[in-house]
C-alpha cells in the first residue's frame, strides 16, 4: 500500500503491470517488433540492476561489467557448439565461470580505488574481449550462431517469443527482489556504509574488503544471467557484446535511471533503449542528439529519472 501512496510508486506499479501484459498488448496491436525491443531492454535491465549493486550502493565504478554479459552468452554458445543444449548446464556454467573470474579479478581490483579501480576493471574486461576475439574455433570476430535455445522442461521452455519474454521478466523480477532484500540486510548496510566511510567500519572490526569482494562476485553472477538470456534471445554471440563501450552504456543506463534505487536502473535502461531506437529512426546523426540529452540529464537531472519522479511527490506535498 505504501508503494501506491506516491506518484512515483504509482508509476512503477503501472510500469510493472504493463511489463506483465506487454506480450498480449503487442500481439493485439500486431507489433511483434516492440516485444523484441522490450525483451532486449529487460535483458540489459538485469545487467544494469547488477551493476547498480556495486556502483550505486557500493561506490565501485566498473568499466568492465559487460564482460560478464559476454561470459554468460558464451556459456550458452560454446556448449551449444558441441550440441549440449541443457539450460541448467548453461546457467550453472555462467554462474560458476563468472563467479570465479569475478573472485580472481575482484581480489585485485578492490586493492585499488577511484580511477585506478575503473582502469583495472576495464583492463580485465578487454583481456576477456581479446581472448574471445582470438578463438577462431568459436567464430572469433565473426561471432558464433546458436541454432537452438537452451532446453528446459516443457513448462519452462524458452521456445517462442512469449515464453522467452516471461523468462526474461521472471529473472528480472527475481534480481530486483534479491537486490532489494540484500541491500536492506546487514550485508547491504555494510556495503553502503563502506561506500561513505570505509575507515570507520574497519575501525569497528568489519572486514569491508571481504564484504565488497562478495558483493562484486554477486553482481557478476547476476549479470551473467543477462548474458545467458541475451545469447538465447539473439541466437548469435560475438566478442563485441563485451567491449568496454558496452560497459559505458550500462553505466549511463544506471545513472539515467537513478543510482542507489531499486527500480531506477530498470527505468533508465528502458528509456535508453527506446530513446536510442526513436532517434535512430529520425536521423542518421542520432548519436549526437543522444549524447547531448545524456549530458543534460547527468548535469541537471539530479537522481536521474527516478529523482525527477521524486520531485513530483515533493511538489505535491509542498502544494
């Protein structure tokens, strides 16, 4: 009920309801393209939610987060190349590989702070990018085609646009719920506290390094699920999906929606994808317009789109 007591809460409730019925709406108006567009936006939304866990709540600005999307996607593509299509195998591989990679690289990255942390995360991401770029067996720069989607029991099948969409929506909602509960638990309070005053927590005997590393690994694992879904959605994977520019886009999505908010990154991602598509349909110079809009939002839209929704509520109270 508290969610429905504010305009921001009403907006997010309406958004979630629309996401639940979107496939039927697009089928009714005979626009399957928009279902594909929304599916891609929600997959990126999962990645943005995972990035917000370390960036917004933990203050860890990673410019290599897209590497975990690529890892998740290749954990679908490479087994499929050898005719292993088990969905549980794909998910298990993605979670395991991303966790190990994040544990090793995070242990190094978290020894640094500020711009050094940003540069090292980008360096590790580029290492992964060039590794897959050099694997001729799996297509290298040309990419790898996935002929069949991950296989699950009939009631969990990914076959068909509707079933895949609800898979994506289900993973997104579970990710949002998990992040919400995590941040409001003791673990989350330590992560947020370390962002603002790590030395004080350390003086109280809290091992902030261990907490931050765990948070980094959890974020990577959630992001790898987005990669699994992206591989199944596109039926094609390539190293291009894990470049540092993709990580930069994820950062923009989080900032655009609102850092340190649960639903802000989702709103930012959907807005980012829709705005990108709309501007590209208008002019070939859409990158310039898009860049200017993003700069204006960052400079003057404090708190992102979620912050603007909050202003509506404060304006309502003051009146």
